[in-house]
C-alpha cells in the first residue's frame, strides 16, 4: 500500500497532537495510531489510501464493537483527523 500521499497530513496531525504513528504491523506497511478518550478507553485509528481516487478512508474503532469510518479527499485529511480525534477524546462515540 502506498502511503506517500497521506504521510504529510498524517505526520502533521500526529505531531501536533503528540501521537505515536505505527508504521509497520506484521511486516506490512500501515499507518495507525491509538487515542485515549475522556474515560481512558483506547481507540485505534488507521488509514487506507484509495490511490486511484486521491482519497483516503479513515477507520477508527474501540478495539471491541464500536467502529466508524470516513472517506475523505487527501486535501481534507488533516482537518478530518482533527475532527475525529476531538470526537474520540470527548467520549462522544461510546
């Protein structure tokens, strides 16, 4: 999977929020991060680039049953990540 188009926005978002980016899982390139909500519940967020559409799907879930996703244009990725982070941190998905 090619993360070239999403890396700048994902790195900028993670850096501004002091969030660690996981870049490899079981030998595969990935882009994921963990976020804690207001109740200290851990959420995972990961990106799946849609290269032929210049878009990206942002998946996020609580490691149990609550799961959401959003498809966004690469140009809107940074703002959408910030919105999703705010929703998760506020505990609005539980």
